[in-house]
C-alpha cells in the first residue's frame, strides 16, 4: 500500500480518523468555533466565524462526514439544527490550542 492510498482512504471513508490537513480552512475554523463556544446553530456559527452561511453549511457537512461534528434538532426551533463537536477529534487539532498554536488554557 502506498502513502497516497492511505490518504485517499482517510478522506473517502465516513468516520475515519481524518487528518486536519484533509479539512478546508473554513472547516477548521468552524470546528474551532464549536470548540470555544459550544453547541451552536448554523446561523450562530456563521455570525461568530464571519463566514457566509453557504461556506458554513459546506464545512459542517465535511465535519459531519469525518465524524468530528454531530447535529441534533433544535428543540426551540425545529427548522434548525444545533451542531456540536463529537468526542472524536481529527489528528492535528489539539484541544486548548487556537489555530495558530497558542495555548488558550491559562
């Protein structure tokens, strides 16, 4: 098996242990927003991250595909979902570190 075969396996199979390198910058940002702010709706994520709603929707789809984000129906408004980080984290993202690697746990 070649190194490229291993990489394609990690990016195509849902729920595999994906590397951060496989995620887009917007997906990484959405993941970090959820890490710092906790469960949020798509609209709240878009506001907090300053990404357009379409980009947030795409990033959430990728994160759900990788198994790093889960969603459930918002009990206050069933038209929306609430997204949160799953217990599983992609390789390369360290809890407590912001995207540029500075420790946020003082």
